[in-house]
């Protein structure tokens, strides 16, 4: 076959793909109508992960990440047709939370940046947004305390998680020797503490609402620089002065997708998050944790935070395998309740992002 014949063949295949996409969208709209009648949530991360994993496995001769990326956008088209309101995230555009929102929902689902984490929670609680995306934990610096505190107080549920590898850059008009102030989100500055101490020991570190907001602030000011992603710099036309300035190469951040309704049980691989406020009595934590260990439930994470209800009172955020509604988990919770002032289910969700 000649080059032109090969190209005509590609064009034919592309038209067939488009016809199948139209057919898939027709079925997706019917699924959306069925969900609306039954009251099922539009966003189904467990189902999406099953679809993406199955498609990647069905084409072992193709790069798995490429297959997942293509069908992430196909699913995004379908979800966008069903979504009654946008997804909100800690902005502005180009922030790491924006990247997490794109990873979870694709680029076709409408999204809107908000200035603060509390604003994201409020928009979803008021019904102005279908879902929200917030940072919850960094592998280097630990938890995002504001997100955890709001989760403990909010009626919203965690429906999905996204983990992003985070590469920080120093962004600014430059040159590096002229920088006197470095702006970024506090947790991003902390992830680059060693690099900044070595290369900009005299620079003032200034907290900003987000990494992308810091880029907007420093644009055009040679004396200021921001810690942010390369994409945030490129989208705003601000030069990158240094790449990969985070202190750990394996730096990653976990994000939660929050919604008004919890996920129903989906697969055996789900993770559940709860928050416990223990009674003030000897051995309270040990006896509470035994409710899990005695049933073979392995704790994936435990984090203590002030309760914000009473001075020196703490609550414990715990992640473990299994959906909230499974018999073993329900038995553990039933044993826990008499030992706790409060047991709050934060949500059950897939262990990996779609």
C-alpha cells in the first residue's frame, strides 16, 4: 500500500471509532437516566477503575498508561453528559489539585477553581458543585490538617482518592541570584526546605493560597519566585529557574474527591476512612484498635488531630481495607462504639484513582 492508501485506511478507522463513540454516548445517556431514576450517584469511581484496568489488560501489546489515558477521556465525555453541576477544586488553574481533578474526572467534565479548601467543602455541601477535590496528605510533610479537620465536621463523604507524583520547580522572572522572596503553599515550601536553604538561604519564605496563585503573584517581579509545577509556570508564561527542587525524589501528594453521597459497596479492594473520638479512660486507644486486629483488619494509616471541640481532646483518623458495609467492618464498628464518644464514617473508595 502507498502512503496515501495507508492514510485513507487510518481515516476510515477513525470514522468507525467516532461512530462507536456516538453509540457509547447514547448508551451512557441511558445509564445516566437510569441512575437518576434510581438515585444512584453519577460518578462511580469503582466502576471506572474496573473498566480502565480491564481495558488495559485486554490490550497487552499497547502501553497500559496510554490505554488508560484514552479511555479516561472517553469516560469523561460520558460523565460530563450526566453531571448536573461542575467539579470544584483548590485553585487556581494549574495547581496540583487541578491536576488531581483532571486525573479523577478527565478534561470534559466542567470544573471550577476555588480559593480555599473550606470553599470547596461549602460549594459541595450547598449543592453548587457535584464533587470537590482537596489535598489530604503529602508523603514528605504529612497531612493537610485543614482538610482533615473539615472532613471530621462535614456531612460529605470521600468517594475517591488520587495520588500524584509531585515535582516542584522554582518559578520566576529571575535570575536566581536576584530572588529575595519565595512564595508558595506552606506545605509545598516545606517539601523544598533543604533546597531553598542551600540555594536561597537569605530568601523570605511567604505562604500563598496555592502553588499556582504564587506563580501569578511573582510574574514580572525579579525579586520574587514561586515553588510550583512546570505546568503552572508554562500556562502563565513564567520561566522555570530550577526543576525538581523537592527534597525527596519520591515526593507524592494524596487528594480526596468528596461528594454528598457515599459510594455503595463495589469491589473487595476498597478502602474505608473513619474518625474516632475516644473516651477518656486507660487503654482506650489500644482497646479500640483491637476491634480491628481481632478481625484481621489491617490498619493502613492512623493520624491524630486535636478535636477542636475541647482543649487537649484528640480524634483519630484511620484508614483500613474493606467497605463500611461489609460484615467484618460493621462488627468492628459495633465493638468500637461503646469505647468512643464518636465514630464517623468518612467514606469508602477505591485504593487507586481512575
